[in-house]
């Protein structure tokens, strides 16, 4: 019995030593980490950060390289009652099948709320039926780790909460436009009309060898641009953390600290604005060729206004020039 107890104690000590060895923090270069990361490894990494952040600074949900820097100028806990216009722009020019209106952006209860309303109006001699809210960072980022805690809106299908990055105007090499969708919620329709499906897509416009502009996206180039994941939860029912790490070699997406997608970074090297927005989707828009058109006969009040909520946005970047000089 005593021998048994001794062996049991030794076993316990050994396994505890092993556990300690396993939890020793290690700095992993980000590209190596992206290559080697398994969901289980990511979940373990998410529970321990290599070095605790300085007091008062938030901790990323995903282990980052130790020298990455928290960017308070583009991070926001949304604690006040007024949007910080030093960081964010809400009067963004409209495009597409609905219009942005700063009236649909509000703060309160430690949250940013972006609302979509059924509000028929004219824009560019067209009748559109919905208005919505957007906030776009004044700063731009080429590489970094972008994290937000978001609760989806209640309408589905019809509206899609988005957290994304996009370039405006700038061109480098053969790249004319760069967009990284950190997450788009609730936009799956048709036979897979499920609220738990979420998208992590890439879009770009590049010039081919003949100088002809080519549009890259999840429909035309799914192998390099499309990522979809079925979450084990309904994003309308609660807050979840959505994030992406953009590095020169790879783009990796996470939900609640778990890696859900990874792509080689082929074309996404332009400075981009960080955006939170609530977009209109089918059945209120339909795809006609490569364009989205409004669907007036489906426009209705029912379900609207609908609101997505954001608890926080946090940004970390690699050392070095963290952003290009422009603030737009
Ligand atoms: Ca908050």
C-alpha cells in the first residue's frame, strides 16, 4: 500500500512537472506560429500570454510576438457616450445598396451600437430603402493583430455585421485595392441559411502581367480568398471575440482565440483602414453580374431597426513604422 502510494505520488509529481514544462511561455515568431498553430495549440496559447502587458493595457486573446505594440490610438473600449472622432469617422461616403448615416452610430453602456433602419431615400437618382452605421479608423495599418468583441444583430437573413480592413486609393506595385474581412457574420443564405456560418474573406484588385485589372474575391478565387466556418454558437445571442493577424507572409483568423482560417498573404500589403459596419444582405440585395443591386420588392420594416454591438476594438502592430503618415 505504501509502495503504491509512493508510486502514485511520484506519478503526480512527474505529471505536474510535465504540465509546468508545457506551460512555460515561449516566444514564437509569428509566421512560424501561424504555420504550426493547431486549434488546440491556439487555445492553449490563448490562455497564456508570453509576457503580461503593462498595467492598464489589455491582453490579446491570441499569443503575439513579444515585441508587438499595443496601439491605443486605434483601440477603443467604447466607454464614453460620444464617438471619439480623433480615432473614428462615421460620416463615411456611401456606396452600394444602402447608405451610411452617422445617426445610426451611438455609444452607451460601454458599447458601440451600429444600427440599420428601414428608411427609403434617394441617392444618386436611385431609391434605396435602408440606412446603417459605420465607423472607420483614421489610422491605417498594413500588418498587425486586430481584435473586437462583437454581438451580432437580430435580423437574419438581411443584415451582416462586419469587422474588416480596406485600402482607399493607394496603389503599390501591381495592387490597386486590398481588403481583409476579419469577420462577416450572418450573411450565409440559401440552402446554408444558418446564423452560425461566418466568413473570413479576402478581396483585392491587381494588375496582371498584361496590365489588365483583375478582381480577386471569394467567388472567383475561393482557394486564396474564401474561408467559411460554422461556429458552435449563434452570434446573435452573445458577445464573441473575432480577430485576425495580418503579417507579410500569412493572414490568420481567430474566433474566441481559436484559429479558424489561414491563408498565404499573396496581395494584401497596402495600408488599410479598420472598419466596423452593419451591411445590407440578401434578400434585400441581389447579385447581378459582379454588382449588388437593391431588391425594392423585399424592402420592409419588419425586424428593423436592428443593431450590432461592439464591446471593444484593440490593435497591436509589429515594431517599426506602424502606419503610413496619412490620417483621412
Ligand atoms: Ca466596452
